[in-house]
């Protein structure tokens, strides 16, 4: 009989996510100076907004969404569906259940394209208010 091991599931999921997002580990054809220049030209996303989203590559967008999903999955595995302390994770897990990373990315893309005046809104706010809150049935999340 197979036994469920949350730690193995988490490690496998994180490994899969890194493999999907990270690409090849070794890139011998790219000189080290090009890597340093590319890293220096990338802006740090302190509070990522629609402006960051619109300039991001598809891989960066997917990586951002995957990071949120992995964090939620880890917390959900540790606390279960009814955590002792207040958290948004069960709502996030329930609302996004069955959605793929590309579907979430597409939803965020659609929102920012339809609302060019809201490019300063954080990406996580868009995910919460466009995808999670409507399905969670909450009336007081801000």
C-alpha cells in the first residue's frame, strides 16, 4: 500500500517547479560576463505590480505564480485545511484548485490589459480579488 508523505510531495513539487522554470543548469555557450550583465540589468521586484508584469517574460510570470502556489502548498501541507491560526491559504488553495499556472497567468494578463489605469496594483492583489475572493465568498478581505 502506498503511503502519503507530505515532505516527499513537497520536495518533488518544488523540484518539478524548479525544473520547469529554471531551464538548463549549465549554459556553457554563454560567457560569464553576459550573465553578470543580464543579472545587473534585471530590476528587483520588491512589490511586483502590473508594470513589472507587463515587462516580464512568460517564464518570469510563471515563476512568480509558481512561487505563490508553492508557498501556499507548503503551508497547506503543514497546517491542513483548518489551520489553528488565521490564514488566507485555504481560500487560495480552494479557489485556484484545478487551475493551471498558464491559466492564472492568462487571468492576470487579461486583467492588466483590460485595466491599463491599474498598472500600479500589486500582482498578488489582482490574484486575490479577481480569482480567490469571488470563489471564497468573503465580504471583508482588503
